[in-house]
């Protein structure tokens, strides 16, 4: 695991551990709503085979079906590094593992598209190099768009009635022709919930 990913993971763990243990056991009062929307921004770091670790920025919009299940559509930009960059567009289902509380662990899974762009003057990762055209001018750009499967896990910490902080770690399995390219992404997400989450007293 790279140093950057390790630092992001450490911050995520601290976020969850720093909350009082009793808070994670407290339940929020029953909510009068049955669904709601939320907006999210996030930042973090991503790592993949034969590629440098890079920063990630993104955003998402979500729909809370009930207190346990949410659907999210997101976009993540893997920032350019040595003339290569990527973008991931995904649709995920997020499931809370405990009833509503200040601290809630969750898992998520979904599907999406992963678009990677490379300058051919550098050596491409094996997953993409085998798909290079036989003849190509050095310095030209190649772009690949492939389906991806996503799994994530993390913890949701409510900082206020409307705002939660969500550190998580996810794996994107980018696939093509029976080959798989694994992209690991660690992020800290800040979410604004338009429905009201009552304060704990």
C-alpha cells in the first residue's frame, strides 16, 4: 500500500475512533421522512498497478430510499500525473449496517464506467498496453473506456443535523476481455442531507 493511501486510511480510522464509543451505540429518534436527497463532495487518493498514486476529486448525488438503503450516482476525477488521467462514473447502492446513529458503518456496491487517457510516449500499464494499435505515433493520446464493478466500505459520522463525514475505501474492478485492472481509492466524503437528522440529546 502506498504512503498516500496509508495516510488517507489513517485519517479515516481516526475519524471513526475519535467519536465517543457511546455515540456509536446511540440511536437517533425515528424520522418522520421515508426518503430524501443528498449532495456530496470528496477528495482522496487512488492507486493502481503500474501507475503512480494520484489525487482524486469528485462529487455525487444520492437518494435515501429509507434509513438503511441509499442509491448514489457519482463522478471521480483521477488527477493527471505524467500525462495520464482517468475518470470514473458510477451508480452504487449503499447499505447502512446499523440503525440510525451518530456513527454508522456501511458497505456499498455498484457498477460504472472507467475512462483512462494516456500519452503514448510513456509505457502503459499491461492492462492497456496489450490493446495499443500496432502502429501509433509517440506522443499521441490513447483513451480507453471500460466497464467497472465497485465495492466500498467505510463509516458515516454525523457532524450535525444535515452534514455527515464519510471516510471509506473502495476497489474498482475494471474489466475487458477477461482481464481485470484493480483501482483502489481511499476518500473522505462530506455529505449534505436535505432531510433533517434529529440531534441526539
